């Protein structure tokens, strides 16, 4: 598995429909889709959905991955980097 160059955490590259891939935390999390929520999750299909991360279990939308940038303690250094 790939590792984050900043913090060393294991990351999973989830392929997106655009052809890019999103570095995500390897753990699947439960989410509740909500267009007004601030949270974002990447579904196993690569679709990115606004969502909450808690709610009634019987209304859970699906499970997905959280972008590693959302939790990386060194996220700021990611943002400064540019792809060659
Ligand atoms: Zn990291």
C-alpha cells in the first residue's frame, strides 16, 4: 500500500471517473449523503459525495473513503505542492 509522503500513514488511491485518483484513508467509513453537509466522501465507484458521518443506521447511505487530505496532519504541505 502507498504511504503518505508527509505523515507516513497508509493511503489508498481510489480511481475517479475523471481518470485521476484520490488519496484516501484505507478504512471504509459509513456516511449519510447530504448535499448541504461540509463533509466529503469518495464512494468505491470514485464518486465524490457531500455527506455527514453520523446519522440513524437504518438511513445510512453507503460506505466510502475519506480523502487523506481531510485528515492528514500535514495537509497544508500538500496544498503548497504542485504536480510537475
Ligand atoms: Zn498524510
